[in-house]
């Protein structure tokens, strides 16, 4: 089960909000109207003739035009880098915004703001950070209210439909629970267009355990004309999937969906008494001389996940607590402080404070020895690389559809895609990538770090790098 984030990321602010601040006195003089939805993710000030190497995308770039020579090329490079808008100060170099800059921004579709002489760039940046803080506060309040609503829904006599209804209301979209075969069990909210319904079904197949020869991801997202689509695998072991379709995706929506996934996983999980009885019977038969092959069916069809853990305080209580947190009573603490845990379902495993975890690929009971080896290798790799958690990954070339889904978070950032492609082709070398792209080494690092955040991947993992390389080649 994916663990919901403790708080949503800081949301961007509408450019229109800055223009509405009378104290700043900003005025748009070119480009599409700010009311059309231009969003600002950060502020950057630069007087370079070509600021492209230092832009990550989404910035309000502030400049007084100290080195402005070729307005058309200057604007073209800003647009290519993905900046949201350009703020031009009319002092001390220019008395007015140059006409050629206005024409270039209109031609390239870049919003151009006139920053009056009385307004410093620092004041603009401070206003952006203030608006972002206010937006984050509103988003945190919205997420908290959504969590409370979902928890109340889970306590109702009809908890599953109630949680779906509450989720659809909070996300202003459509929520559907699908079984392992893709059949609709429950749905809530207004059903979207057929292409969106089909898109949710496609994403459900991506996250369904056993959908391919690779371990299924915990979630998948896509964009269609109707809005944002997502699918989440539930952790109850029944192959259920939560599908969502919403007209837009706000910063805290992933957190809200994560809470719903946890609740639905608990509500749809099979009764634990029967499972525990079967496992006890398997243990008894092993002690009485039965072979592992004969007792494996009592464990259930799987998939099962093996976890090797190192850390804690060395006591059996710590190991038991770790097993309970991860959702399993099958815990084997060793004298050296290491722990092995067998999860009875392919639920999502998250990092745990004070522990280093190695996680196998999901497997059936007959393949548990191989899974145990995978987990042992993974935890050794985690210790060597000083990471909290490493998963065993089966790498293979991706289909075009899988590649497109994998890279979807970078769709709006061509600069990030090209930097990632170059960096991977040069085996993760910062200096060689900077030289190849003619940008600063720090810019390479910033872009790769942002790509990792958007993809929600660990780019230090060689398997992740390989999969992304396949995706970039076939996407």
C-alpha cells in the first residue's frame, strides 16, 4: 500500500494573482492573457544574454535587459527553456519596454510583464513566495478536511461506496473500483467521456499485479483531453484497483488519493483469521515432516514479497513492530540484528525510520527462495549506497505505450527530457553532460534532481536508469 505523503508539495500560483497585486503595479504588455491559466513555479533574475542554461521551466524570469541585443532570439530561448513569463524592469537601462521585445513575446506566446521603476525585483520575488505560502496553507487545509471526510466515510455501514463518493467529491471527479479482471465494482461521481473511462481501464491494467512480466507499479497516471487520469493498486491482495478521472490535478490530490488507497485496501482485504489459520497449518505440517512443496498451497496463491531489514535496536520487539507496520506477522529476527519478513500480499513497501530495507519482487510460494536471495542482495545494495530502501527490479524493454506513461510527468518539460536523455547516455556524468549541452554543471544537477522528483524515481538505481533509457528510446 502506498503511504500518503505527510503534506502536498507547494502549488504554483496563477500569474493573474501577481497582476492583481496593486502594490506591485505589474502590467502585462504582450503574450496571451494571464487569465488563460499561466502558472508560476518560481522566480529567477538574470541579466545574461542567454539565460536558457539556468532555467528549469515554470519560472517568472526577471530582467532589466542589460545585455539584450536580439529580442527574438532572447525570447525564443526563454520559451524553449519552458519559462512561464518574462518580467521586464523599465529601469535603469530602458525607460519603456522595447517594442521589439513586445513583438517577439506576442509572436512566441510568452506573457510579458512591465515592472515599474518603483517596484524592485526583490519585491516581486517576495510577493511570489507569499502567494505560494498562502496557496500551500489553503491546500494543506483542503487535504486535512479531505482526510477527515474519508475517515468518516470509512466508518459508515457501506464504507467502500462511501469512501469512493467522498473521494469523487473531494477531487471533483470520478472514482471507480475495479476488480482484477477490470470489471467495475463500484463507482461514484459523474462518469467522464468514454476516452477517459477507457484510459482509466488501461492504467488499471498497468498497475494490476501480474499484468506483465515486470513487477507492477503501485500507481500510474496519464493526461487526456478530459483531464487527469490515475490508477492505484490496492494492497488487500485481491488485485483491486482504484481508478480516478478529474478535470485537473491539484498539488494535494495525490495525498488525498493515497489516504483513500489505504482505507480501501483495509476495507477490501480478506479476513485475516483464515489466512493465519492456514499459515499455522503449514507450519505444523512442516514440523511433522511435510515437504515445502506440499505445504506451499496453504500459504495461498500469492504474490508474496520477501523483505530483508537491518537496523532497529536489536530487540525482537523492534522486529515485531516493523512487521506490524508493514502488515505482516511473519517475522524472523536474527541474532545479528537483521530481520526477514514475509508479506502475504504484493502490497507497497515504504521506507521505515531507523531501518534499511531490501525488497524482493512479488513471487508465488514456489519461488520464495529466489525472492529471499533478491531481498538479500537488495538490502546489501541499500547499505552500500546508504539508502533507506532498495527494491529488486526486473528490467526489460518497454512498449511504446508503457514508455509514454513512464515519461508522462516530463511531457511539459522538453529541457528536462533532453537533459535526462543526454545524462543517461553519458553514464550519469555531470561534467560531460554539461559540455555536451553547453550548459553549466549545476544546471545539469538541478534538472536531473527535478526530473527525479517529477518521475518519483531514484536515479541512483541502475535498474531505474536502464528502464528510463528504454523509455526515452521508445517513447
